[in-house]
């Protein structure tokens, strides 16, 4: 997959039924369908994932694009409990 394909990848994942979201700024998920009971969605999502190929090298760019779309689950920061 190339950087130019990120928008198409995300759009196609959404169309396939994926609830694709960034997880904070550390990662993203594509496997979970919007409707977890939709067994066909799992197959469609896997087909899309395979069709676009390797994308690990674009992780940061995909996360940034998902943030632009508002498709993000924020991770609350842990309070600093260091009492040194």
C-alpha cells in the first residue's frame, strides 16, 4: 500500500463494515465490524485488508488521517503517581 492509497483504504474499510478507528496516537484497529453480529463483515474486512496489502510502514499516516476524520478513541493519560 502507498501513502496515496490511505484515503481509499479507510473508505473501503468503512464500506466493508469496519469500525476503523485510531487508538490515541499509538495505533489503529480495522478488524471489528460496526455490527459485531455481521459475520459477512469480517470476511469483507479481511478481503479489503488483503487487497491493500502491507501497510505497517504507513501506520503514523493512517492514524493521522483517522484523526482528521474524527475516527479516534482517545486514551486517557495515567496520572503521575511517582512519589520520588
